[in-house]
C-alpha cells in the first residue's frame, strides 16, 4: 500500500468513527474545518510518529501540517526516510 493510501485509510477511519461518512478529497481540511477534533489530531500525530518515525518534538507541531491527507503526506515525505 502506498503512502497516500495508508494516510487516507487512517483518516477515513477516524472520520467514520466520528460518524462522518462524507466524501474526502486528499486536499480537504479535516481539522480546521471541524470534521475532526483535537483528540483526533493527537491520534494523527501518534499514527505518523509510530508509522513513519517522525518525532514531533523535533519537527514541531503545526495543525496545518496535518490538516489534510496531502499535508500529512508532504510532512512525512519531507521529514522521514519514507519512499
């Protein structure tokens, strides 16, 4: 499974768990738009740290960097050894 598919599946799972079964484009806002809440942001951070070895203590946390599938993939590609 490629990077974007892994991230998309994880985000769809979070949305579904919150009762949101609407369409999700890779560029759609998930946090700032209110589709997911701050507790979900923590889940995203843990997923990214555990799955891709990114340490948010080193790279810093910015909600915009995890606000869409595209943004999460960009963060992963820029800060990890994922290919």
